């Protein structure tokens, strides 16, 4: 990794890991049994990972594999393309419940 991006990378990583620790602490506080707490936390993290993977694949498709001819697009076309490319999956911010897609 280039050193120029390291500060941003470290900040993001620290924030991400801090969020994981807080989520795990919350799961442990809500359950009496440690194994059950960790199972709940793990299921939530797995569902989040699946949603992030889905978003990443959508962005990869739009920004790498299906790039339109931007030079031929007018402003309205560009706005429409970006709106569709960056649209968050409807379940992106699900927190307490897994969707059917997350369970697949």
C-alpha cells in the first residue's frame, strides 16, 4: 500500500474495528451466555458483510465493468447513471433483523 493513503486507511480501519468492539460488547451485555452472545454477534456481522459485499459488487459492475460513455452523456443522463450506480441496497442498513437475502 502506498504511504500516501496509509493515514486514511488507518483511520478507517480503527473506526471499523472500534465499531466491531462496541457491537460485540453490546451483544455480550444482552446475553448471559458468552457462546450465545458471540453467536448473535457473529450472525449480525455476517449479515453486514453480505450486505457490504452486495454493494461492492454493484459498484464494481457500474464503475469497472459497465462504464458508460461519459462524453456522450448529458447532465440528466449522468445524474440518472450515478443514482442507479450508487443506489444503496434496500436492506443496506438493516440492524436487528436479517433479510431473506442475508440468510442465503
